[in-house]
């Protein structure tokens, strides 16, 4: 017997709630109904989706794999139902958008330009803030979607995220610096150099962890929330910076040259993505914005 949409709904609810009782409460059914649905689903698939323990259920590797398919199926069904209700509605509406500081000027501007050309009648309202506060607004329903750094996203139970940009960290240094002659620089070579720290999102934390792993205490010459200030300080020789490649530009505002080099070793990466509340009935404007970002990401990868 083929599995049913109801079985998928109960399975996804257990995955997201973490327990049968929590899932039953969320979808307002009995625990026995959830348990029976999971058992029937496992029998139909011929795999164990959960491991049974005295304290409850622990999702298996196969369960994780099937969860992605189940969530996508339910999302597609929901979209199909909504499309009939919206097919006769005029275009327009509003989009409540959030963005973190690091990506505001480097990713959001292009996305918004494309979106406004495609949906000129949608009123877009955007707020820039730190990731924790944007998560709070998303969970509370005050934002439809956020474009943000998701490498350090806190609440992965209530929020859904989709990566559409991954950027490695690289070393920024001024033209003519003693290390600029190397294509790849050893991390130990920069441990004693003065550093310019960008203090937005998780950049300072990542840089500090990187150098601490070497037993080196970073020599921070300057801290700033301004990327342009970092460029100017690096270009004039005040220090080096380790920052995501997505915000690199070869010139400061004053016209001084900035070099960029790979650093050996395992450097962190910045993941930028779209984030929205799981299970929320997103307005059409928000769904169109997410779809546009997904399409752009697919084009960039091809």
C-alpha cells in the first residue's frame, strides 16, 4: 500500500517536534494515531525511520533522508492548493523582509532589483538587524522572510533555511605587503600581524576561533562595523583582515589597492540563505521572492 499524505504529515510533525506526544499536540490528534501512522509508513518503505528508546524516538539516517523528501512533497501540495485560491487574485501585496548587515549591500541589493522589476506592484518593507533579532521577528510573524547569514542560525526547529550563497574566508592585505608575493599564505604567518576586525554577524568570532586554534592570541589593531573602514585601514597598511570573499573589492574608497589571498588550513565559510518560519502560510509575494532567489542560485551554479 502506498503511503498517504497524512502519514507524511504525521512523520514530519514527529521530526520537527522531536517526540510523538509533541507531534500529536501540534496536529491535534491522538498519540496512538501518530504511532500507527509512523509504523505503517516504515512498513511501506521497508526502512526504519526512527530508533525506539525508552525516552522516545531518535531519527535514523534514512529518516533524515526521507524527511527532506516528505517536507518537499507537503510543501508542493500546499503550494498547489494555494495557487487555485490565488489564480484569480490581482498581483500586488506586501513583502516584509529582513536582512543582516553583512549581506545588505552585497546580496540583497541585486535580489531586490530583480524582484522589483518582476513584481513592481508589491510594496517591500525591509529591516536590517542582527541575526538573533531577525529570527525573533520571523518566529513572531513580523517578517515574512529574511536574507541573512545562516552559518550561525540559532533556531533550526522553528525556522526553515535554504542556502543560496557560500563564501570562503580569505586574507586581505595591502599592495606590497611582505606576504603578498605568495599565492597561498600559511595561517601561522599572519598570527602576529595586526588585524582589522569586522564586528558584524559572526566574522570576528570566526577569525578569533581560527587563530585561537593555533594557540595564538589575535593582535587586534582596530574593530569596526564598517566594511569600507576595513578596506581603507587594510589598504593603508594599518593591518590585515580575514573576511568572506563575497564582500571583497580590490579598491578602497580612497583608490588604494587591496590584495586578496587564500590561507592554508581549514578556514570557515559564510553561508547566506533565505529564512522563513516553518509551517507558515507565506503570502504570495514572499513565495515569489524565495522562488526568484532559488532560480538565481540555480543559474549561478550551472
